[in-house]
C-alpha cells in the first residue's frame, strides 16, 4: 500500500490464482541448490562458458573456414588475426583448464568417497533408476492448497504472514529453502533427501514465525512484517 501500512488480514485463505510467467523457471533454478557442487557449477557457469565457446567457434568457422578454425582451436596452426587469436586462447587455455578441473574434481571425489561414507547413506542401495531420476523441485505452495495436513501451514504462511499474496509467499518460500540448502547440514545428503529435509525444517520454522505474522525474507528485506489483529 502507498501509505506503508500492512495490508488487511484476509478473513480466509483464497485459492491461488494463475502463477506469474517465469515462476516455474525461477523455481527450477533455485532448486539447483539441492544438487552437488559440480552440477551447480555446470548450471551456473558451465552453460554460459559453453555458449561463449560455441559462439567463437561458429564465428571463426564462418569468417575463416571450418577446417582452419578447427586447426587453430586444437593448436595445430597458429592464429593470424584477431578472431583466430580468441579461438586459439580458448582452445589452449580455457577448454583444457575446465576439462582438467572437472576431471580432477570427479576423480578426487570418487577417491575420497571410497573411505568416507555419510551416515545418511549407510546401508542404502542406490539403483540406476535413482541415478537417472530428475531432481525434485522446491514445492509449489499452490499444490498444497486443500491438503488437510498442509492447510494450517498455508493459512499461517500465505494468509497471515503474506496477507494472502500467493506469488510473494511462493517467492519467499523458495528463497528460504534455497538458502537452507546452502548450509553445511545438507552437504552430505543426496539431492532428494536434502530437499526433503530442508523443506521439512523450513516448513516448521516458517510456520512458527508466520503465526505471529513474521517472515524471514520480509524481515531481511526490511519489509514491514504483518501484524496479527
């Protein structure tokens, strides 16, 4: 509101409306924190680096020819002007450094895992189906509406703490879970277990605070917290 006063408390929790465009992409991107460090790096930086390398490769191929571009990338020939120099630097420095770094990380992780087993993984069997299963996403609050075991949490978190603003509640919920996944307590868990436990912990904490009209993200961003009547 323009006056800066908190919005009035809705008498009842209304059903969620249509989610704003881009909400699903945002939720998927924030859910990456449940993945391993290497996978997160690939999503955060690896894709961008791949796009840059591909762009230089394509530009060099069209400007100079595909065979010469390949020979410069692989250091068979020396570059003769600006664009091939960029391709040569990428082929000589960037690509080997990334491949070597990733390979070293994977090998070191596998060697260390021979001796170190997280207590959470003891006596468990991980099938190929588990390995191929896509990572879970942070829960969409709207999907919990009218589920009896979650209705009290939604009533407190959406109706009281966020005054019935479903998009804002969903945004703040994703931030809370994402930041919880960045803590050391979930580092040794697999992606499914990490997300499940993080959401369970965050749900209990958010519920307790929401009963008094508080939200961790609202307070951190200096938004005036809601007050109960």
